């Protein structure tokens, strides 16, 4: 049995920052995540994509943000149960909770913080009959490491920001990039559409529209995609495009997973919370922070998750230490004492007489 003060379900940016805020209050944290590494979407889906709205960082790669958050919370020695999904929850007579994962690992805590982002993700797959045969053999739904495609022939399908952005990015890495979309119009950001147009004119991106991939060719590995293209008078033609990789980027379908069966109040695949106070759910002692929650005026932004984590930790302190008064101290004044014995503090002011 793993015991802790706050059990955090989800090791994305909001979950990691919760460790830091809890640590300031001398509260210990343990995190559960179905992914094999911390970082959530930032690590799994777009580690090499820049984020522009993190305070004090005009631009930071998603993977680098994860590394910074891990560095920030390191001295509070968080525990991790990775590669396991939180499956069931049981409330005990002493008002603590026991959460068991799909692999049977049990965790006990008086406070649960659900920071699971948008839940677990499943890619929206194109309706190609044999696509499962080529998964991880030339077909990928998520680009984790762009270098994997260096000097390779890549076909991307999709008409949104992901398809546009990765086509632009890989045009400098892959030997050839072909972007296929079923319409002539794209629904991504205008500057991305214009950039793809510019790269097409320079011959750095092959653009095929309106068209769709209807088949895959290969023995043990992908060799080509079968494309059905329509012209302006609705005549159709089918042909093959040789490639090493086919990346259909049609978005991800989020699901709450087993958490949806925990008796929490759910609205449109998100957990309702009391945002007027502390982001607590309808079950006392269980909070939901970050993209996984919903309330009037909710914004699904990383920086909003950071704010919610801070407020939530103050409420968790009162649950864990009933009747004990917590005096808010600025870290510039109090410094930070880590659970590992380290201390961070501002340099002492020099007192000197002026003659």
C-alpha cells in the first residue's frame, strides 16, 4: 500500500505543479499516470511543439516545460506509479480513499486530486480496412520524435492545425512530405495555411486535394498508400504514392475512462467542480483540476490549471490538518525547504551603515 497526503491522478503539467504547491505546505504527493513517463500530452503527443502562453516563457517546447516542472518539484520527492491506470476508488471509514490501478497497485490518501487532462486519448482512425496491420510498421497516429522521420518519405492526412504544423516541420527533416486532405479548404490557422502554400510553391511539400487515402500497400512494412483524388468536375482517379510512413492526423478522442464510474458529477465528459471555492467535486476530499474539470467560464489552458492547483492545495491542507491555521508566506521571504534536505532562499540583505 502506497500512502501519501495527496494522491494526484495525472502527471501532466497541472499534476506536476501540484507537487510543488503541496510541498510548500509540507504535504507529500504521489502521482498515477497511464503513460510510461511524466508530462501528459506535453510528453506523449507534442513534446517538440512550442507553447507560447506560459508566463515568463515567450516560447517553450512542451517537452522542455515538462523537464522544468520536474526540476521544480524534485526537492519535494514525489512518488510515481507510471504505466498504470487508476481503476477503482473506495472511501474508508476514516474518510481516506484507496485507489487501485489496473495492475492492482493500491494507494491510500485523505485527498485525491484528479489532474487527468482531457482523460485518456484514442486517435481517430481513418476507415481503411487493413490499417491495423501497419500500425507501428509505417503507420503512426502521433509524432513523438520528429528525428524518426529524417530522410524518410512521409504522407500526412488531415486538414487541421496538427496536419499543417507537422507538414511544415517535417518539410525540413523528411526527404519528401505529401499532405493529403479531402477538401481544398483547411481549417487550421491562416498563417499555417499560407506557410504550406509557400512550401508547396517551393516544391518542399506535395499537396494533394481534394483527396483521401483509401488503402495501404505493403507486406510486413508500409510501402505505399492508395489515394482517391477528385477533380473539380467530380471525376475520380485512384493511384499509389510510395512512402515510408503514413500519419493520419484526424484528432484524438478523449475519454474519462474508469474515473467516469466513480460517482462524480460529469458534464460533457468533464468533472464538475466548485470553482467559487476550491475546485472540489461533489465528493468531499476529491478535487479535479486542469482540463479534466468544468465550471462556468472554464478555460482549458495550462496556466489556468496551475492556478487551480494552487487553490486546491490550500483546501487540501485544511482537510489534512483540520483546525490548523496556514499563514501564506511568499517564497521570496520564507525560502523553500525540500523534503530531501535542500533549501532555496533569497540572498540575505546586507545591513551596513552609511557614514
